[in-house]
């Protein structure tokens, strides 16, 4: 069987060139590409398009969807007004991500979310977010680490009986680069792991297709921490089932 095709949703970077022209570029981190390729998948970057027909064709043509990290989700998406500590938002990126997630789920394509990916998946299915961790009672750890990207900086406890438990066991240590987190969990999902200060660190869809998402960055830890590879290997195995028609 040929390798499953994994669509990675692109991110957008805007900058001024030397002629003071504002240019936007689509990109993804090489860490995502390397993790997918090393796990047996064929990664492709899905450019941010505004045409629904093109996006739908992208989703129909892949075997699995990876929703990567990025900027904040607009709080209007979960019926809140923006508070002081909200970061950069983009309606174009939110619309792109949410439509891709919903269509991939509708078509039973496995979905893996990372960092913002976890947050926007939760919003896409009706959940909400803490706009900043300072707004969550009891949150006291530094979730934006000042260490090399593959350095684990805090512990998580994993709920028995979950897919994440089957992959990593009852606890793990992870890296951390986020200032937002899940507040109200979307219906149809379970929280499968937590930080020691109560932040939801991973979620799983209970039924109706494979949707798994983590708040940390396993792609950054892929080369140096063998257990983080299990997350991608599990995702790719599910994508192979999609490709073979299950």
C-alpha cells in the first residue's frame, strides 16, 4: 500500500519586503513535515484558500488532517468578547481551520491537532477557551517555556482507559508553548490528560471518527523523545485505514 497522504493546514506570515510592500506567505514548520514523513506518511501543505470548493477538494484528497499550532482563535467564535490579554487573531485562518476540521470529520478522515490545533478543534465542535491562563483559577505554572523546544518542562497525568493512556501510559513530561487553554470541553470529547495545575493537555473524540489533539508540541520532541513518536505513528496507522477503505 502506498503511504497515506497527510494534509497539514498552512499558517500565514505577513511581513514588509525591502520595497515596503506587505507580503503574506503560507508556511508550516519543518518539524511537522519531518514527524509525518518519519512516521510513514506523505506530508503535503494545504495553502490557505478562501474558496470552499478548493478546500473541500483538498480534504477529499487526503487520508488524514494535521491541524498545527499558530495564533489565537478569535473569541467571537465561542461567543465571548476579546479581553485584554488576547493575542493576534485572524478570521481567515479561523474559517479555514474550522471548515477543514468539520469536513474532515464528516468524511471520517483522522484528525491530529497540536497546540492551537487542540484549541480550534475544541471550538469547531462547540467548546470554549480561556483567553489567557491568568483567567483560569488555580493555573500557576509557566506554560510558555524558556528552554530548547524539545525540552520537557512539566508533567501531565493521563486518564486510564483513553487512547493517550494506551500510547504514553499514566504520565509523561512535555514541552509547553501556549497562553490559552480549553475552558468548556466540546460535546462528544473527553479530556485524556491534565497538567498538575489542571490544564487540559489532550482530548479525544468519543465516537464518530478519530480526532486526537494535544496541547504540547510532540513534533518538536519527535527526534529526542521516543514516546512522542507514538502519537504520530498511531495517527498514521489510522490514516492507513482510511486509505484502504477500512
